[in-house]
């Protein structure tokens, strides 16, 4: 009977005043705990209305607020009139008040039990809502932990991939330097050989000149082959540079994905903070 409120504070009142005092106020219109709405802004429960009618019919005297409060100790039962045949023929004295019948008392007890059951169901529903909110909070915390672990794994993978790419770039640079050195050595050797052949051609005779012509032709062919090799090497070097640029683009893409993951994680954290704030507000409001 926690929904009952009393607007008068005398020690006792008649049954005719019960309809004006038993009020079931709305919880949303209370300005602060302990205050109740004024007369004319009350909402009477059907169970309370039936209780009032039964109290009017029974004409129970000296019905105080203390006896109706939910935390009041058990009141002694109202003595009933004797049910002997002689007692039914005799009328009660004028000084003895009129007592409620067993049917009205049973109905009152039934209505009180129904009202207590409704309050218990409401309390259970609120407890289930609190449990659902707690489960939602636990689920959001688990999602946050999963996102954190995935983010850490992404960080480790990106760091490993970046280190591997840097090592590959260093190795390619070393190979490029070695290829350039070898090609330069070969060209210098061939140039020196050609210079010697030309010197011999000038110093020798016709036979030697013919032989030198053949040698020069061979050297020219070899030079063309060397030029072809040089062109191939240059093409390989350009391909290597293209691969290097492609890997640098991949690195930039990894950096962009890393930044995007950071933004998503920050948004998730803000959403979790909002959920926590709404949960606290709902718990404090209840």
C-alpha cells in the first residue's frame, strides 16, 4: 500500500472522509519526494475505490494513518459479535460501534493482496530492466575490449609490414648499386680493349689492319650487345624503382587505414561513454 497518501492529519476520521483522503498520486507530477498533488489533480485506482466503498459500508471508526501505513505492525483483529442463536436475537448496545462482517473483511484482505501483488510485479519489472541494462553494459564493454585487441593486433601487423618493406627497399638499393658498379667496370674494360686494338691497327700493316677490322667488327658487335645489356639493366632498374614507388603507395595506404582505425576507435569510445552516462542517469532516476 505504498501508493496511498493522506491529505489530512487528524488522529481519526469517519468513514465518510475516506473517499477524500485515500489518493493514488501520479509519480510524474511530484515536484520532490514527500510532496503530493493538490485536490482535483488525483488519480484514484479502481482497487482503492472499491476499498473506499467497502469501508463506507463497514463504517469502521478510528481509522488512523498509522494503521494504514505499509510498515505498521499487525493490528489486532476487530472482535466480532458472537454468532450463537441467542446473540443473533439480541441487538448490540448503543455504545458498541458497528463491526464489519467476515465477507467485507475477506474482500478487503483480497484487495490488499492484489494491490501488493501489482507492486511486487512492478518491482520485478524494474529489476529486470536494471539487469537488461547491466547486460547491455557488459556487452558493450566486451565489444570495446575486442576492438582494443583487434586494434593492437592491427598496429603490430602494420609495424611488421612496414619493417619488412623497409628491409626490402634497402636490399634493392644495394643490388642497384652493385649492378651499376659491375656495368661501369665492364664498359671501362671494353673501352680499354678497343683503344688497344685501334693503336695496333694504326701501327700494323694491311694484314694486321684487316685482322683489326675483324676485331673491330667483333668489338662493335660486342659493344652493341653491351648496349643491349645496359638497356636491359636500365629497364630492370626502372622496374625496381616502379616497385619501390608502388610499395611506398602501399605504405601510405596502410598509414591511412591506421588513421581511420584510430578514428573509429575514438568514436566507439565516445559511444560507450554515452551509453554509460545514460545507464547512470536511468539508475539514478529509478
